[in-house]
């Protein structure tokens, strides 16, 4: 049987990230981004092999962008696409794994939209558009939350009245599941450990950030909660704050819930602390130049990350290694180094040369002799979505 091709689609409210994944090829034959959809500046960027191109598609919405994508994907796939994998952010308690999309699945994704109002509706737009264009192809939903459905109740329940959980789904769900799943499995392969007998601390660090405790291939705890706002300091998200901050800001400043929500999600994190940027690369340069806000943002980010990793260790029976991944985790040797300095009780020690080498897609072990393992593992959420899709095609 010839190697199969899966088109992976990740829809945001005004964007589509996409990749064609061939099960026999290490690199993607086609990948790209449609952005600013619905605006006069809508544009489609793609890379076919080594060739990069762009096409302006003024005013195009998701369906129109996918109509432009189809011939590109078909050409790159040699005329044969075998299935489509969709990233869906929130599966609630309905979904403990990826699944073929049916009318019932679509209804459940819509029902969970109240738990992820910025994400699930956008994911549904992409699914509806893909079905309009590829009605004959099997399509699979891969949920950010599904990997964390193995968390025990004592890890996912909030200490609030039970009816809020039973009747209104108030609990911790976790996100970045495809990334934590992929890198923990990959780390086991890199270290010749069986996935079913390995324990990892994972740190997915990008504009969104989360940590996870992975035991024998399953999530046991994670830092994000009912929404992606809980947990670590992120690019523009605050992470953990005192829950009474909402009432304090309402009483003292007269802010509405919408204003507070916007501030915590879009004006906080690295951006809020630094007063400069949500981009760690910019902050790193500014920190070297002595910018006080950048220095503070860097220190708070690393300290809070170390605190979270130390807390996640409560869920592990043993520690086979700590994994850094995501745009910051894979590229910032300074973040890795400073974070481990805060974890002295774990006796982590870095090989500084190995740490400096791991950037721009280069992974590997970066610990010094005598230290517990520390790995940089480039994530590949598109490939994990494709693997989940292929597994369901084989059923």
C-alpha cells in the first residue's frame, strides 16, 4: 500500500494553519497559513517543498481560503488525500480521544463552545468548510483536551460546590494535549525507554504555555485548567492570579467582567510585565540591554515555570526526564538555564554547550554528567494529529 496523505487543518477565528502530512516522509510536502481572513488584507502563504509563495485573497473567509488550498494539497499529494485531521481545542468530558466526525460529534463540539468561546466556534467553521469541499473524505477531530482525560479526579476537580461540576462542567481540562503527547512519546524513543514505563515532566512554552506530568504515556496533571488562562505566565495571558482580583478591579476601577477578561487574556503575561512585548526573543535582547521590564518579565516567567514543574512532580512515581518544547522551550537556552537554576532540589545540571546547540529544530539531551535527564524535543502537533487520523482510518 502506498504511503497515505493526511491534510491537517487548524482553524482560528481569522486564520487557517495547514499541513499535508505524508506518513512516509519526515518533512511536510506542503504547509502554510491563511491569515487575516474576512478582511481586505486576507492572504494565503504556503511552502511547497523548498518553494515559498503567497497569494492575496482580499475579503476571503474560511471556505474561500480552503478552496484555494485544495488544488495545492491535491498537487502535493499526487492527487490523493486520504483524510483530514482537524484540531479542536475543547472536547470537554465528551471526548477521551480523537474520533471520526459525525453529526453527533459536531453537536458535542458545539455544546462545548461555551467552554472555549474563542476557539471551538472557529474550529467548527473549518470543519464545516472542509466538509463542503471534501464531503467524500473521512474527517477526524483531534482534541487539545483529550490527552488530559486520564487525570485522576483529585487533579481535575476544583474545590467548589459539587453542583458546579455536575451541572455546569466546572473542572480542570488542560490543553496542548497533542504536544505533550507527542514530545513525551518522542522522548521515550530518544532515550530507548518503553513509553508504557516512563515518566516525564513536560514544558510546552510558546505564546501559550503549559506543563504536564506524563506517566506511562498518560497525563496525570497539567497546569492549564477549565480554560487556557490558568497556570503559567504566557505571552499575553496572566496565568494564575488571585481569584478575588476580579471583584477588586470591579470595586476599585469599575471594570466590567469583559474588561477584566480582556486584560488577563490579551494585555498581561510577558507583555503586561515588560510593558514592551509578548515575544521572548524581543525581551531577551532588551534584557541584555538592561530594560527593567524585560528583566522582570524574564525572571517571573522562569520562576513561575520552575514552581509549576516542581508541583507537577507530585504526580510522578519516578522522573525519567524533563522536556522543553514549543517556540520558547526549543529555542531559548537562557530560559532553560534560568528555570533549572530554580529547581536546585532536583539536582539538574546543564551541559552549557549542548544547551546552546539546541535551537531552530535541533533537539537532544542537554544535561551534564550526573544530572537527571533534560531534553529539548521539537514538538510536531501536525504530525500527531495526522497519526491520530491515520489510526482511526485503520479501524
